[in-house]
C-alpha cells in the first residue's frame, strides 16, 4: 500500500520568494513520485516526476524536487515565485509503470505582491 | 493541452438518474484511468483499463461502471445518482510508461 502526506493545505509566499511545498510518502516498494499542478477549472498538469534515476528532478516552469529516501520526502521547490504560480499542487505516488496514482490532499499556493 | 479529451465538460442532473462520461485517450495510449475529485475525498482512483480489459479497481462504487472500447475510448457510467456523487471526474491515459496525462475533467452536479 502507498500513501502521500502533504503538509500545509495552504501556503502563501510573496512574489520573488522561495516556494517550498512539502510531500512525504509511504510505499512498500520503490516509489515513482510525481508533482501535478491544477489551475482553477482545469485538469492536472504534470510538473515533474521521479522514477529511480537522478534524485534531483527538474520540471517545467522552474520547479524542481529532490527525492530523499532516508526522509521519505519529495519536496517541491522554486527559487522565485511568480504570480502565475498560484494554483493547487498535488504530490502523487505510484508503484511503477501503468499503475494507479495515489494523491495527497493538495496544497493551495497563493502568491502575493 | 494534454491530448486527452473528455465530454461533456459540465453535467447537471437529478438524484436517481444515470449519466455517461466519455474519455478519448491520447493517440496510441492503451491505458485509461478514471479518477474522482471531491471536496470530501480529494483525488481518488476509480478504475483502470488497459487495451479493453479492466486492469485495476480502486474506490469505485457498485453503482458505477466503466468500459473501454476497441477504439480505446472509455466511458464511465454512473447510475442511481446521489447528491454525494457531485464531483469532478478525470480521465487520464498512458502508454506503457509511468506518466499519466489528464483530461480537463467533467464536472458532475447532482441536484
């Protein structure tokens, strides 16, 4: 069985500040980990994924995440927030190829001037 | 644009009714997944089809059923609808890869 915990349902940052969204996972097998973003009234867009290659993963829109097995974490970061980053972010885990995704509860990111 | 299409975009119906949601996967994708997003339950996996056959089942109610057709499009049938079935229903598709591409969703409102 696998699960994901996202700490903080709402995160607010100033434009230009560091973005840090936290994700911890639990998995009985080596996990595949994903971050998706959902803009209002839209579907889910893949930001980045970890699939047992490099532990530091770079994604779209300047986001990156680091897989830390010892901490069972996969936190999402971006050095400088932009107003257009305001959205809901979901961390997800799967057990591998063609497997269902188990999602966290999501973190709503607010970016203020 | 992920390449996954879902129709209709919005659906408003009454309790006790039956609806069908349709999903067309990306060209060449054999796997289709259905997810439900609600305020109560968050994003939950419902069911997966691979090349026409059911591959995995999640938290799908007995009142719900799905199928994948020879042209690989999929339909999710929801019957005896209840107020609590109001949610966003997403379809996602993938080939034999780890990445699922999501459609824009169908927003179901049960009155």
